[in-house]
C-alpha cells in the first residue's frame, strides 16, 4: 500500500506564482523526500528532510514536515515554465529503512 | 555522476513471453529497487534488494521475479508476460541507510500485446 498521498492531484499556475503541494503519510518515518519527474522520464531527487527537522530550503524549494500531523509540504517559489513536471513525496516505511514508498504525485503545470 | 542505466527505453513483447528488464548502476550502491508506474496509481514497489542475492517483495510482486547476482545489476523478470503488465518500469538504487536519496534510471516503457 502507498505510504504517501499528495494533494492536489493537479495544479495549474502562471509563471511567477508560488506552487504548494502537500503530502500525507500513515506511519512513522525516518525521513521524507521529494522527487520530480519530467514527462516520460525517471525521477530526480529534489530534497530530503529528516524526521527531526521541521523545515528545509534548497534554492526556490521550501519543504516543511509536521510529524504530529504526518504531513509535509513542498513550496516552489516564483515558478517557471521549466518547473512543469510531476512531483512525488517518498518515505521509508519499513524498519530497515531501505525501501522508498512513493505517493501518487502532483502534476504541476506552469504556463507562461 | 551516479548513473543508473536500464537496458531498454521501449519494449514490445507478446503475451506469454518471458521478459527480462535489466538495470545497472555504477555507484556501488547496496540497495536496488524496481517500481512500476501507471497513470493515477503513482509508483508501486515490485521488489527491492539490499545486497547481492538478497531480495524483498514489495507491494505488487505477483507475476514478477528478480535476480541480483552482482552488486551492480538488478534484473526484473516477467515469467509470462500479460497485457496487465503493460506499464512504465523504473529502476533505482541507493546507498544503504536511512537518509539516502535514490537515483533512478530513465525508465522502460513495456507494452505487452
């Protein structure tokens, strides 16, 4: 069963606007990661946040983690057309911490 | 740069055929994974391996098997391909540990006719 569930399923915005995607998960985690997938390609790692961290930044990306609510959000500021892609959260759900479990993803469309 | 290479970008096979999907990584990663991706369902874990000759079932192992004879190579085998196995297959690898990112191959789009 999938651990993470992203919300919304699809998001359309204009260039320059901010995009926020949310992820909820079910069980305790070691860390939570966000990945990006361009159409028909493999996934690329964006950012990892540990379970004892609350917020992390990387360039135009800001990730928050609320372990009490079992949720995370990914904020992309000042979106560009090149940010158009699908975004997935992933958690390591099993005890060994070796298998990443992905959600269904949010499809972001940024128009110029 | 880490490289995860899947043997085929596109593959068309007939129902009942035995299909091999190969994945090779060049970073000496202990962990390797096979996922399938379908519209509206996201990525679902088929199998993963944390060491040579070791394997663990994921969420949807039925109809699949895997082989890891060498650390750098992880093969996914469809014993008897069926049309419901038409999908995008993604291989990934990572270092062992609880705070490591996964590196993905470019994906194999398999069509079973």
